[in-house]
C-alpha cells in the first residue's frame, strides 16, 4: 500500500496546481457567458485554444516522456542538458516558421478578424515549451512543492490579468473615463486579454524556474540525443493523434456543419462550453498523469510492478466514476447558472455532457493502459492505436456533424476513446500482461451509468424542479459512496484515514 499512498500523495501535490490551473482556466472560460452575451462571439478564441495543443505536441516532440524513460538508465545531468539544448533550438526554429506562416494559418483557421491572436498564441507556445523540461525535472526528482508553487503562481497571474482587464477595468472606465487605466486598457483587445493573461502567467512561470534552467550545462551528447529521438519519434504521432481525437471536432466544426456563418459560430461556442463541463474529468486525469508517468517508470523494476499498476487502475477508475456522477447528477446546476445569470442560450446542448464525460473516462483508462508500450519501448504500437483513433474521429466528425451537429461530434469522441481503450488493453495483455480487475472495473462503470439514467428518468416526474433534482442526486451519490465502501472495505481498511470510519 505504501507505493499507492506515495502515488496518491504525489497526485495531490501535482494535482493541486494542475487542478487549480485547469479549474481556474475552466472558471475563466465558464465566465465567458458573463463577459459575452452570445456564444458566437467566442468562436475565434475557441479556435486559438484548439490550435495550441497541436502545436505544443510538435514543439515538445515527446521529450518529456523520453526524459522520464532515459533517466532510469543514463546520467540525469547529461540527459537534462542534451534535451534542454535540443528543445531550445527547435523552439526557435518552430517559432520562426510559425511567424512566417502566421497569415496562412490565420486564414485556414478563420482568424482573419483577429490576426493579433496568432502572435500571442505563438508567444504562449514558445514560452510554455521552455518550461517543459524544468517541470519534468521537478517531477522526476520528486519535488512536488516547488512544482506546485511555480504552477500556481503563474495561474494566479493569468487569472488576475483576465479578471482585471475584462471584469474590473471596463466598469471603472465606464464611471470614470479619464482614469489613468485608460492608458493601459484597449477595448479593441476584448477577449484577447485571455491570451495576454496566459502569456503573462507563462513568462512568470519561466522566471520562477530560472534555478532549474541555470542547471543546464552547455554539453550536448549526440549519441544520446539520437537514442532519445528514436524513442520519442512515435510519441509525436501519439501526441498529434491524441490532439486530433481531443480537439478536431472544434477545429473543423465551422467548416463541416452546413449552417450560415453566424449560426455555425453560435454552435461552436455552445459546443466548446459543453466540452468545458466534461473536461472536469480531464482535470482529474491530468493531475493523475503528472504523478503517474514518473511513478510508472520508477516502479518498472519492482518485482510486483504489474500488481501495483493494476491497483492504481482500480483506484483511478473509482475516482473517475465519482467525478462522472458529480457531473451527470448535478448537471441541472450548470443549467440553472446559465439561465439565471447569463444568456439562456448558453444552456443549450447540456444533455450530451455525460456522453463526453464517459468518453473522457475511457481516455483516462487508456492513459493508464499505455504504460505497457512505454515500458517495453513499443511506442510504435501506441502510434498505430492513436492513428486509427484519429481516422475514426475524422471520419465520424465529417459524417455526423452535418447531421447531428455537436451531438455527432460527441459521439465521434466517445467512439474513438472507446476503441483506443479496448485496443490498448488487448495489445497490452499480449506484450506486458497486467492483472487488471476487469470485471470489477466494468461493474463500477455500469453502476454509475445506471445511476445517472435512473436520475434522468425520475426527474421527468418533476421537470424543471431544481431542488427535487438536487435532492435525488445527493441521495444517489450517497448510495454510490456506500456501494464502493462496501465493495472495497478490505482495501480501505488498510488506509488509516478510512479505517477508523469503517470500524464504526
């Protein structure tokens, strides 16, 4: 249990800044309905934040995972310096290419109305990429407190800039147009302050990591670099394919839906808002990955490594199930907030959130399963799985979006992640068998789906009755807590925090 406790502790430390980052970013994005009255006005910002993950994959080209992998067998200082130098020069090269192609990219992404978004986007990606290996170094060295401090400080600056320029300054200038703040504020920037806040947070984070950056030696091992590149090359495909599966629907939505421009922009804004709610599960997944990736590599030489991975998977799925119910059962709260405090049009499409959330659980399970090809140096298999998943995503989006709109996009996402999960499990059991408790995990997932459907059905007795919905949701959530506690009584009894309650 000690290894599980250590992973849980690290997940907490890495998770707090990750959850804070995602959640504060989530809150800023969820605040869009309060800054902007109509969803279509956010479409360009959605496009920018859809492009960024693609370019992040190209900028990083698998160096983070490669650092964890090779730090087990090579001199860590030499590895860190070699990969850092490689990332620095590649970042300069990629940034120059993007600057030369920015007009073409803006045209392809329908960002001609906001060309300045491209410059800010490129700056954000370049700075964030320079932060990649210093953060990986902190994770590999089990220094989560410093990691958390750097992350959270950058987040706070990001949040402060956005709230100040979009929430506070406009109100001050409305009552006092001659204020000195008029010299700082440009109304034409508008939602661009989201990007400027992001850039400020990234730059401050880079400054906070200056100690780790100063540890880079001007020493480049060509032989080691070639070994790393052979390992990481398939991870580029994995990363790009993953981004296709994650964001393609939003990237191409305006191009494939057969609607007038304004209506297409409206639906894209709505779909992005729906996606943000489902991403609450992704916050948990990302927090877990921050701790799990170095943990998996560090545990790979242990005699009982596979059994440890199986137990990690079980607790991960249980946590995801609780998060799924939190989203699905309390969906009416989001609806009430949008209707009461913003434009009711923002409440459209919430019925597909649980489908997206379930798809994200499959994605999280896939990330857990992917340990097999990373540990056995079979990254090519991961690339193949991701490519096939990307093909499924592309084909289904092109077919379903014109017919079902954002519901079709949700179905495409769900189907892709289901395929990736199943195929990775099947191949993993062939090349690196792990005794996952498959029947128990499937049972947990089926139970939460049935609970959600029961709640959906019983609420039809009292439609649009918020308190009835919240009451039944809380009762059902308590039932699942009781169910898990009973099934996992032996496991929980080993944890002092839970043991004293189980004895009562």
